[in-house]
C-alpha cells in the first residue's frame, strides 16, 4: 500500500540521492560545498554523514577540473553525480561536457560509457543577476549524446533523478531554484519515471500549453484563470527535452488544434522553436491558429527584481497568449 507524503522538491532530490547511493556503492557525489555544509541549497544535507568523504567529495572551485575528473571516473567504472551550483557555471566546463562526456561513447565505438549525471540549478526569480539566473537547457539539448531533464514537481524530481542515475549515459539534470521549497505528494516507496515521457498536468479541450520546470505552475495558474472565461487549457509538462516526447504534444494538438509554448529561456533559437517546427512538420493540418511562444525577452537577466519580472514570462503573459490564439 502506497504511503503518500507532502515533501519539498529539495527533499525529494535528497531522497533520490540517498536511495540510489544505498543501492549502488559505485555512486559518488562531487561538487562545491556538498559535504558537511550540505550544498548551497541544502539538497545534499545529511549525505556526508551517512556516506563519508570518499563518496561525498567536496571539490575546489574549478568546474573544469571536477567535471573532467567526473568524466574520467565514469570511464573507469564509477557513477559520478556532479553538482554545479549554478547552471551558468557549466559554461566554464563546456569542453568537458560537450567534447568529452557527450562524445566518448560514440568516438570509442561503444567501448566506453559515461554514466554521469550533472545536477545543476537554473532560472531566475531571486534577483541574482545576469550571471546566476540563466536558462541554458537548449544549449545542452542541442548536443548529441546528452540527455536533458528539467522536472517541475517533487514527485517528478525524485523519479526522474533516479532514472537519470541508472541511465548509463550523460544526463544534464536541471533543477529550478524557485522550486526547491515547493511541496508535493511523493510516495514513500521507491519508484522511477522513464526519461522521455511527458505528463499531462491538466486536461483541456481548447488550447494546448507545452512547458516545463517553473513555467508549469505558471501555466497551471493561467489555465485556472482562463477556465473562469470558459477556456479549457491542456497543460503538458515535457519533463525532459532529450528524449523529447513529441508524440504527446501531437496527440494533444489533434484534440485542441491550438498550441502555446512557454519557456523561461530567451525566445531566440530556444527549444520552443524546435517544438514549433516539429508540429509544423508533423501536425500542420491539425492547427486552427498560429503557434504562439511565450518566452523571456532577448536580454540578459536584470539584477533589479522588478525589471527581472518584466523580462521573464509571467502568468498574465500566458493568459494573453492563450486568448490571442483563441481569437
């Protein structure tokens, strides 16, 4: 019998790490301040006490160095889970991620696997400025050999992280800083969620919204407001960009005939453009209105929180986009 509890997004990730480390002694954690300090967002709290310094490894401030070390460790039989405390700092180690981790299996003819998870957090909402607030998921989704995950709920975060750890290939696991304290229902029993399986967070017949991460609760709030106007919105949470569950999007568009894509990243060359292109190619005849994208403005994220709010998508922007596609 399932035992359901309300726990936070960060607690769900912590549980996933704990359960997987107990299951497999080859799993090691690497990152800055993840040991006795418990991580800058306290996601690894308590793991150092249980598993010790040999498996929860505090690293120096050198993303290039410890991601490179993680790639080497993965090649030789370990399963490293590396924490990069801000997704912005993954850019320091793009060579290790893009040219080494992503390509090693291909370049070795399948003889070398890289069972590696890079946990990081992205997005705005805290006034952290242009170098600590970016949404860079599309960069990694563009690279063959990388899988990209961005959960929106505690339930999804736990189940998807456990699957990412068992995937046997490099996974970029993106957590949103504004979701860490959000609570949701999570079973006490162990479970996994397959990568590449979108989730319908709300059923509707009039318009499809496709989104992920923090924009899921924004889209659900917009859908609730629109329902008072008689507009029923279906909200699809992709959960992963790679693999991409385009079939779920097409199935929904066949029912609603309208599509709004919502993401926190800037609009130009974002993953929303990829979804739009795929629907144009594979389900054009199902559309009764142009596809609309709701995205951040094409500018660096402001430090001032009022300006940041203006720059990032808000619930009202989603509401207005849905109204536009209906009319």
